[in-house]
C-alpha cells in the first residue's frame, strides 16, 4: 500500500502553526484539533519544522513554564523526515520505528500534501491483514 492511499481515506488537511506563534498558541491548536503534532510553516505549504506534544513536555521539563510564551521555533524539530505520496507504507513504518518518530509530513511537488501518523500506518497494516484473512477464510471454505 502507498501513503497516497492512506491520504485518500483520511484527507490531506494539515494543521500548521507559524514559527513565531507561542507554545501556548500551539497547545490551543493541538487541543482544538485533537492531534499530537503540527507542521511548522510560514505559509502553510512549506516545512520549517514539526512540533509535538512530546516536544512541549520535554521543554517544560528543561526550561519551566516560561517556555509557554516562547515561540514555537524555539522548541520545534528542524530535521524533519518527510515522504512522498508514492512511498510504501511498510517502508515508512520501518522508518518511523527505527527513528522513533510518530508523524511524517507528506510532500508532493515540493509542497505539503498531508501528514501521516504512526496510528494511520498501524491502521493500514491491520486493514491489510484483515483483508488477507478474509481471502484466506473464503479460500478455505470453498
């Protein structure tokens, strides 16, 4: 299965935050959209970084409550792993596991085209296994 197939099912909307937004504004976005990470972007289509709930918690531990008024750019990850819609889901799952990342922005033609979470990848694997099981059961009952 390809990443583009996952995006067809879940959609291509990506919540982004401006690098100069405060961490408090970031937290409001995460809560409002019930998500765990957002892409940091100046224009909504380029990628300056990515920031997650985990980044906030770690910086709160390091810096204290003052981090809440700091810009998102001060806590974001700038070395962002991305993938194209043509990437194989199994390959991406391996990358996510190896590098311990939970969210990967999807880029097409140099622009942000979606985002895939580890939950999306696991869900696609389960659906694939269920389909395979149904074929096997059907085959055995013929």
